[in-house]
C-alpha cells in the first residue's frame, strides 16, 4: 500500500506541475486576446448576452490554446501510430495513396438539384438580350476515377452522381456546360498529380489543362478563337517552378503535418509580356490594388515563402490572393479581348489567372463569401459581359453556391 | 462546463484548487468558495437556469427547517414534506416531462389537445432533484439535522464535481464531510490519479466508441432506402454503445470522485466492473450504484421492499422502482421500456434464484451481457420504432445481409480502443488491479510501481492532445 501511495504521490507532483505551469503560461498567452474579445462584446445585460459572451470566451480559449499546433501534430502522430485512416469522426478519410477525402457513409440526394439548374437558366435568360453567353463549367472532385482508391470500406464522398444529374438538368434547361472530368482524365498529367493530397483543390497543372479545355470549348461552342495559333495554350510558353513540400491544404491543416504530410506546389506563370491591373475586396472589406505583369499583379508569392505560417497560408492562394468576395483583372495589353464574369469558388483561382491574358477583363464573384457578398443579379444589371461562366466544384452545387436567380 | 474541456482543465481547476488551499485556515470559507465556483461551473453551460435552481435551494432549506421544527406535529411536518417533494418533482416534471406528456395526450386523442411544449432541459436537473429530495427526506426521517445555512445545502446540491452527472449523493452520507472533512496529501494524490483515469476513459475511449455507435445507430435510423445495416454492423454498433456508455459514465464518475478527493470529499464508488456480472441482479449492484442505492433508500424500502406480506406486493414495488428508473433517465418511451426490460429480468432472476446459483459462469455471463446489451439498444434508440428496426437488423430480419465491410473497417480503425476497452471492462483488469494491490512485492508490481506515474503522466498528456484537437465529444448522462 505504501508503494502504491508513493507512486500516486509522484504522479500527483507531475500532474500539479504540468497543470499549473501549462495553465499559467496559457493564461498569459490568452489573456490579451480574451480581454480584447470581452471588450469587443460590450456589456452583459441579459441571459442571452451572457450566454453569447461565454460562447465567445470558450471559443477563444479553444482556438488560442498554447501550443495548439504542436498538440494537433501530436494528435496526428497518435493517429498514424494507430494506423487510422479515418480522421476525427469521419471528417476525412485517407485513401491508400494518402489522399484526403470527405467521408460519406451513404449518399444523400438534394431534392432541389433541378431548381439549381433552373437558376442558371434564369441567369442565362436575364443576360441573353445583351448578347451575353452563359456557360456552367464543372471541375471534378477527387472522386473522379482512379484518383482516390480505398482498399477499406471507408466510403468517400462521391460527387459524380450529383455532378452527372446536375449537368443533365442544365442540358434539359438549355444551359451550355463544360464537364472538365473528361479533358483532365485524358490529359498527360498522371492521375496522382491532378489533386493535392492534403487539399480538396486541383493542382496548378490540372487547372492549366482546364484552362486550355475552356478555350477549346469556347471555340467549338461560340466560334470564338481566343488562341488562334495555340500560343497561350502551350505550356512551353510558361515558366514553372515546383516548391517541394510547400503546400498544406485545408484538410491537412485540420489534421496536422504528421498525419497528412505535405504536398509539392507548382507555380505556373507566363514567359510572355503581360500587364494587368488587379483590384479586389477581401472578406473583411479591405481593398487591394496592384498593377504590373502577371507575377506582379496576379500572384502573391508570400504564400510560398518559408517565413509564412504553413498552417495559416496555403500555397494554393498564391493565385489571385486566394478566393475573394470580388475581384477584377483588367488586361491593358488586350483591350479588344472578351470581357468575362466568373461566378465561382476557390477552384477558379488559377483558372482566372490563366484566362486573363486572353481577355480584356475578368471579373469574379464568390457567392459563398461569408461577408462582403456581391449581389450577382445587380452586378449583371450594372455591368455588361461577353461571357458569364459559373464555375463551381461539385461540392458547391447546392443552395449556398447557387444562391442567385431564385424562383420568385 | 465540461470536465473534459480546456476551460475547465486550464482555467477553472487550477484557480479553484489554488484558492481552495489558500483558504485552508477556514472550512467555512472553503465551502463558500466551492459553492461560488460551483455556480460559475453550472452557469457556464446554463446561465438561464441558475436563479431557478438557487431558488429551489432556498425553498428546500426553509422547508427542511419547518419539517424539523414541527417534527412533534407529524401532520404539519408531513404536509411540509409533501409540499417540498411536490415542488422538487414538479420542477423536474415541468422541465423534463411536460413536453412528453403533451405529445402523448395529443397522440392519444389524435388531435392537438394542448399545444406542443418545448422547454430547454437544465443540465443535470435529475441529479439536482434527487439530491434535494434526499435532503428533505433525511431531515423528515430525523437521520440528519436540518441545515440552517442555505449555503451548506447549496454546496451539497450544487457541488460541481457531481452536479451535472452524479454520482447521486445521499445527504446523510455526505453531511458530516461538508463541515468536518479532512483534506490530506494522500487523498489529494488519489484524486489526481482518479481524475486522470476518468479523463482518459472519457476522452480516449468513450468518445471513440461514440463515433462508431452514433454512426451505426444513425445508419439504422435513416432507413433501408438509404442504407441497409447488416447483422455484423448492427452488433458492432450495439457493442460500441455498450462500451461507450460504460466508459462515458464511469469516466465521469471517476473524474467526480477524483475531484472530490482533491477537495477532501470521499464520494462513494458508482461503478464496480459491471460487465463482469453473472446476472442482471449483480449488474445492477455494480452499475450506477449511487442511483440504485437512492431508489432503494427512498422508494423501494419505503414501499416495503422485499419484506412484504405477499409476492404480489414485492412485484408491484419492483415494478414501481424500475418504471421510475426508466422515467428518470428520460422522457421517452424507450427509457420506460428499458426500465421494464430490466424489471422483467430482475423479476425472473428473483423467482428462479439465478443470481444465487453457482456454475455455468460463462453461460451466465453471456446471458447477462446480452440482456444488458439489448437494454442499451433500447436506451440509445431515438424511439421505439428505431429500436425495433435496430433489433431486426441485429437478427437479420430486415432483409439485411450478415457480413459488412464497414463493420470490419470500424473494428480496424478503432481496434485498439475495442481491445483495450474490453480488457478494462473484464476480469483481466480486475485481476491486474488485485495483483497491484497485493502486499507481497512481486517483480511485476515493483516494475508497475515504477512506471505507474509515468504511464499516468503520458495518459494525461495524450488527453491534452485530444482536448486540444477538440475531438468528437458528448456526455450521455448530461441529458438526464
């Protein structure tokens, strides 16, 4: 019994030492943030405001916990040791090749899927009189054939049935569309290089193939040849640089590097001369203005720097500052080129940049922005475009992604 | 506030411990401090209900004084007892059962007799009510003296370690500790170890089993059109829930007991390896012991218990206790049927003396685990229809197949937890614990003694990793 008490005593000393030293250091780190949050919340004058304050304080305490990233890495390491491929209650499933996917144990169909197609049809109808062409561009998700393979029965979210149904509904409603799955699977890019392992986004190389496919589709569908001699579609006319182990995608940021690993990121930019003005509004309403060549105006290479926090900044956001509520690229070298509006999500960051040299102007609206949203319908009334491209990844084919031209 | 949260572990607990021991010169000051922090602990999750519960404490204090003052006048003290018990139960009924009653009346009449009532359930109100009832009944019986100071009553009812999910403390068992407890380093060290074990049980095991159980019960509930749950998967789900509820609740009890020890309180054990039981009767002697004792002390014995003139009365008494046990757990038919399910097997064992028989221990163990497991399916299901569907899935009567890749995947992904969890529930862990406590120093116990503190420290660190990650978490008994 004596030794039992002794071992308990030793542990109690460790427990107290760890608990108190960590708590003191943690409180010292969190106190300024908590104090700032409490000041920002104002006075507590009701049970509801007290509840809201508690909620905010709790969130701050959890988000700003001392050594949180290190703890997350430790957690990830434990999951690796246990050989786990499912992460955090099926938030993600890691496949045989280490690709992260969203998990789905059964498929749910969205009863409003046809309505979303009709919203695009209404958009088309509203701008048709102005001579504007509308096309839905459908990038793939990782669930396209041969990208993600699972030897286990861990069902990954398969967007293909939804994507097929939606494209069929667009066809029935007379909306042009481009299904990017085919050109990507037929391209020379190895399947494993189409997507990042730690992110749901496609790679820069896949985005470039998609850009070429869009130019080709415009030629076939509208008879407009933006790249007469194939110069812009030729990757040889672009510089490429691969940054090894440089990208930690949104899925990897959730799980930590120990569990997810890192992706290589390839930056592609034109060798030919370019000149743009770039304006955007970020999600906090801040305005950005840049002028100059492609790399000066459309790229933010800070994301690639080793000094930037890999847990906070993704290399994928190097193109056009990542996804923004609104941005506009004016190509001063090509004033006679077409004017395009992209209603898009983050898949279009590199696409928008690659299309810019062929256009006079590319505007982009992100309907899913949490703040600073732009009213799509009003924007189309106030501005004229030659083409409107709705570009949404299959996971965003829903009421949030297609939240415009709703039925009256 | 949850024990398994950053705010509790890195803000609340160190501050409470520090101030508590700084106030060592005065027990009264320590009690005031514990009462204040207990209110903060509760208010952190439910600020809206604090005043209601404080009001209830004052009422219980006043009525207990009246009961005591008029003890010689049985009529007045009885009336006072009835009033305060009605108020306590009424408060519980108003929050917990009114919606259920209205829904069933409307369903019975096939029309909206009363408008649907949706009242948020104050966390831990069932435990709160049991504590309050225990106090006033103990005073009425004269086993304890009525407390003049509402703060002491408040601390008994509101003491944060057992406030939201027990154990259910009987007032006569804790009253002396409220004023005369002795804090010691030995108790404190035991408390630290116990708390860490509980935290590990909750964060690592209960939460992992919860992921498996929740997924599979949800798959069964969404219906065959979306997903057909094969037999193997249904069994994995029910076993996962059987493990989850044990690790969740016993983990919480361990943390409560550990925290109590840190403050010098000795709270009775609430679990004693229930899954090693060889009968349902034995299971209920080992599972949620404090609740079983409460029902025995305040319901079963007053009704006459087993020492009644005829068997019919004994059966009636048991039926009342198990109906109440079911209802206490939740306002749903699943809980009532679960209570009756247990009653049925306890009665069967009483008549056959199964729980007293020797031999066939393997068979009796399997029988007990099956009865308990089926009971948990009822307990976990959102309604009787879903429970029925789940049972059909378990027995392959739902046009479902037997084999499931997903079941194998769950077992593979959570294999570590299943293996270690089952060992912790079994005789093996009991044997190991016995071995550790043997006075005779074996090499094994010496090595264990050396690695024990570091093993526990590693467990604590791993718990912090899980906490920091903010993994899937829910406390089952918070809803009761």
